[in-house]
C-alpha cells in the first residue's frame, strides 16, 4: 500500500478512488466481524479497532505513514458528536433523571480531584514538568462515552448506576476539553477561579441550547409529516448535530448540547422511532470504527517502548487512587451504597476520547506532546483491557444487578397529517404482559382503536373479544389529541397487564 505524506502529490483518479473504496470496504467488513468477536470474548471493541489501525500503520503490514494530528482531532471530534448523539437517543429519562445530581458532581468536582491526583502522580513518579503532568491528568480524567455506552448496556445493573455513569460520560467532556486547551496554551495557565467560571458558563450555554434545540426538534418532527419514513432518522441526526454546532458557535459546550438534545428527542416518542434508533446505532458504530482506526494509524508502536512503564504507573494512580477518591468524595453525600461506589470506581472507562484529547497539545506544539500521546495511548489500551472484561465479574461479586422487567413494546408511529391522526404499529415481544389480554381490555382512550392484527403472517380485523398473543403486530389508529395517551396506555398494559393503572403501573418512561 502507498505511504501517506511521502513523495510528490499526484492527482486523484478514478482508479485511486476505486482502490480507496476497496480498502475502506475491507476495513469495515473486518471491523464488523470484530464486533462479533469482541461481544463473545468480552474484549472491548475499541481495542480491536485500534489494532486494525496499528496493523495498517507504518510499523504494520499496511505500511501507511500517517502523522496528521490536526486531521485526527477534527475527525475525532466529529465522530464523538455522532457517538454522543447515539448515546443520548438511547438514554431513558427515568434512569438518568434521579442520577443527575450525582453525575454532575462526578463530572465537575470528580474531574477536579482526578486531575489533581493524577497530575501529582505524573510529576512525582515520572518526573514530568507540571504543565505536562497537568495535561496528562486532564486528558485521562474524562470517561469515554463510546466505551461506557457499549459496555454498560450489556450488563444488567441498577438504573442508578447505569444512569450516573452514562450521564457522567456525557457531561465530563466539556470541563476536560477546557482544561486541556488551557494547559496546552502557550504562556501561564489562567487562575483556577477563571477556569471554573469558564467551565460553568460553557456548561450553562451548552445545556440551554441542547434542551431548546431538542424540544423544538421533537415538536417539529411530531407535528410535521415528512414525505418518506427514511427522512426521519436523517432529520433526527441533523438536529442533534445542529445542537452541537449552535453550542460551539455560542462559545458553549457543544458536546453537552448534542447529548442533551438527543436525549430530549429520544424520550419524545418520535415517529418511526425503531428505524431512527437503528439508523443512529449504525452511525454510532461507523463513527467508532473510523475514529479508532484513525487513532491506531496515528500511533507508532516502535516508539512506545520507553513509555510503557510511565503509562502503567500513571494508570495505576488514576485507577486505584484518583478515580476511587473522586467517587467517594462526590457520591458519599448522596448516600450511594459502598457496593455501587466500588463498581463506579472501577467503571470509569477510558477510550478514544482521552486519545483524541491528547492530540490537542500536539497541534499546539507543546514540548513533549508526542510522549504525552504515547503514554495516554498505552494507558488507555492496557487499562481498558483490564477494566472492561472484569466489570461483569465485579458486578456479580458485589451482587449488583438489575431485576427482570417486562419486555417493553416496540411502537412505531407514523403521522397522518391530512387526516389529523396517527397510525401506531405495535409489536408484542416475548415477555410482554399484553399476552393474553383481550382487545376490549386494553381500555384505549376514545378516539383510538385497534384496526388490524397481524399474526403468523395473516392479518385480520379483531373483535373486542380477540385475545392478543406474543408475536402479534397491531395497527392502532389514534386521533391527534389522544395519540400520546394511547401510546402511554399501550405501554402500561405491556408492562402491567390488563389491570395496569388500577395497580399503579403506568406507561411513562419519564
């Protein structure tokens, strides 16, 4: 394969484009196959993608020389926007709402504690200058959204634990980015109170813009019928990206804005939601693959030898001292049990975000920035390899696990604009308590009705006495005023059976 940044520039031809498309297709197919391997082995997928990039790099079989840190940073930011959007769309407000105070404490005070402890360890144990030590402390203090979303959602944990860790990973990028940029800027570092004020202001601006854009986008998508169902997923992702851009242009936290905007839309019962969720999930995987492969290309394995021991020592201080201390100090006031604090101390997963942030001092020309990048790369690889696969074991040891819940209904909504109504497609999954309920026992609001049942490939118009079964697909027509109430009632019956409502079970996710 050719070498990047070597030789004379040659014009791009169709032949070169075909070769590039072939290589990209092969890389994507290998990466998709790696998802299966990682899911079966418990190995975090990010390590597989990083490995693909390293193999393609200058010390690997691909022999591609790539050293453009600025391009890597730009692409990494773009990928992180997509990953945060996908994570926000999949975050349920009922899980994250009660955890917001604790998550905010971890994302602010917890980051400060982690930066201070890790930087002190890097200065005393490795002998780094204070500026370099502070940069490393800030870079590795951010938990990675992609790693948290991909690993934690495979483990049945209590909602408070999952909600706290997911919210923390969505919130702590903003203060960490500000700190890394401040420490990487030439000249004296600003006073700590100036940094605190800047962090608070950016978070406030980002939160306000994210919530506003998410609400406006949800309202528009629910009240305007687009000509094709495939446009809804594109519109949702476009709105999420617009939230990031608006937040960044307004000198706020674009990362927080995109996460909150996506979370608002993800809890808003949008039309064609299953298709939107699947589209976002696919884009999230594509962003992870591209970002990790590019980061693997940027690293030079032959240069890592001298930085392995420093990375292990800094990582040990981060994992065994800084992270547990920040968790204890931030979560004890919220009366979080020690078992949950222990798990959250170990679940401070690092991934691509610290590696991307390590490109900031490289772009700014900070002395020793290449060594900082190498140390962060080794630290992330080693400790992700240790922490990710051991999380399920630790959760079982601490006897932490989410209890079994009734399977939620798959409801897809399509607006009927000219008829001022909505067509709800309802899939009854295994484990749903709607199994065995008669149609009239659904007690749907006036203005809505079950018009068609599809069972075993055969469709029929149900009677009031028709008994619903798992695997059935229902078509429910609802007028615009009762659309939300109809969906809430269907979800309530799916969770609580025909006595839902009388026994206190409702259909709200919030």
